[in-house]
């Protein structure tokens, strides 16, 4: 993660603190407080990783490369196409990446933590691909988690610490579902100045692909239900 991305997360954190200060419902306040703590932890972890990466790059001696006309600079692409399933022992993430089987195995890396993972595919058709999911619903065993490269796909296996069935992939997705259910049960209509809409917008802007998918789904279902009731 770049310094600019960390700065964006820091700005998201400040906005969420502001939202928490203005929230009226105790349940929303509690949920925001948990998200704030998670975001604080994630920012610190990313800072530590960035510092470790910088230290590692300084310690490795690299041969001098001569640039020649026609060199192509790689750029980063965020992966969005994926599906997930589960067994008693694993959460299985299937990320679609056309041609991934063509790159060396060492170019496909997944970094696991207890509550997140990050897939990085280096130098595929002169691009670096990245797929990140934070705030997993339940803790995983990072040491037992692994990945497999298949045809046009990377399969990621998250080892469960306990054989609990997951209703959602992330904790954020669960909270969004709870907020949506609460709003629908109250019979309230979402508006542009609705605090809930502001919260969902901030979560969407800083969220990983699963969070964004869940927010889009919640918004669509909410709009559909409102049209039926009108």
C-alpha cells in the first residue's frame, strides 16, 4: 500500500470519528466505534508493512538497469471479479484473472493476517494486479492459509480457526446488512442527508471489493423495496 493510500485511510478515519460523534442511535455508535478501531489497526499495520518494505528494499543490492526506448512502465489494477464458498475448515475465494497461469509461481503472492489478506500478481501483461479484503468476519489461521494458481483463476484458501459457518465474508458486510435490516424494519426511507447513507458512502469509498459489492446490493434492495411500498 502506498503512502497516498494510507493518507486516504487516515482521512476516512477522521470522517468516521466525526460521524460517530454525530450519530444518535446507540447501536450505530457502537458499530462505528468497532469500525474505527479496526481502521486504526489496519492503518498501523499498513504503516508497519510499508516501513518493513522500505527497509528490505534498502538492504537488497540490485543490479543497475539501463532504460531503453520503448520500455513499458507497469501499473496497478484492482481485481473485482471473484466468488467465495466455504467448507468446515476453509473459506474459499476464487479470483478471476485471465492468463494468470502464464506468469511464474513466484509472481503470485498472498499475504495473510488474522483478519485480512492481500493478493498481488506481478508483471502479468505488463501490469500488477491486486485484490485486498480487510475485516474478515472471523479470525483465520494465517499459517495454514494458502493459494493455488489455476487456469484464469487464483484460488485462495483461508483456514478457519473454528468450524463456524460464515454468513458473510467480512465484518463490514455483516454490519451493513444489520443496518439495512434495521432501517427497513423501522420503515424509514433513505435520503441524501440520511446519516445511514453518509456512513454507507464512507464505507464504500474506503472499502474492499466485498464491502463495495455488499453496499451496492443493499442499496439496490432498499430502492426496490421502497418502490414497492410507494
